[in-house]
C-alpha cells in the first residue's frame, strides 16, 4: 500500500521551494530573521519590566507605533540614534559590528 506524500506546512520550506533559486532570496530571509530577533530582544526586555509599548516609547522619546514596528519587524530603516535611546531606556548594551570592527555604543 502506498502512503501519500505529506505536504509541508513550514512556511520557509514552501517559500524556499517556490523562490529558493531567485537571486538574493536567501539573503532577504536572513535580513528578515535579524529584524525579528531584534524585535524579540526589545519586546522581552520591555515585558520583563512590565512596560507597555506606549510606556517604553514615552521613556525613550519616540512613538508607540515606532516601538510596535520594531517589535513586529515591520520596518525598512532603523535609526541608530533611536535604537540607542531604546537601549539606554531598557539598560541594554548596543553593539555594532562593521567589518572586523566592533563598537559598543551603550554599555549595560
């Protein structure tokens, strides 16, 4: 008796099958994963303090919608100055690596 081949429900596997050979696709996925990871770090730190997005935004001098977009990885550009304000507010280190050079902008 033959068994049916089960279709995958893994979104990344499906997209890889559809667009995996497209130039730049895998790099785009990697960039999106980095944005998701950054958003999660900020969300976890905010929630650990019991703050709402609005409270974090007020303390960091930005808007609630900006915090929401970062946490949801729904942005194309992110200003280092704003990210630094968020890091200072959350008492998190902000480290940037460019090539072989690493600069810590905000000590924890």
